[in-house]
C-alpha cells in the first residue's frame, strides 16, 4: 500500500512537473527561483526531493497550484498531499 502511494505520488508529481514546464514563462520562473537548470531537471526528474520542490514552487503561487491541480484532475489539497508523501 505505501509503495503504491509513493508510485502514485511520483506519477502525479511528474505530471505536475510537465504541466509546470508546459508554459514558457512559468518554466523560466521555476528555473530562476530554484536555481535549477534544464539539465538538472532532466537528470533528477525522478527524484522525490526534486518533485516535492516542484510542488512547493506551485504552492508558492496559488493560481499555479489551482491551475495545475485542475489540469491533473486533483484538488489543491490533494496536490499538497502528494508533496507531503514525497517528503517522507
């Protein structure tokens, strides 16, 4: 059960990363605020810590959190819970 939650959380977070990078301005803001590079994102995209950081980035700007959650078929609190699971 816990392994399934982790896999589900990672899948949802990867989808959130894709949504974030799908908008050029939002992607540029992610890179600027986090100091990440495109190369680092590609190399670490499957790491729970990086995925949690992407969701934290979305949480810092409520319109992005809401928009991403809607695009993924989740509620904002569910997306926040995904981040919490990844941080365990």
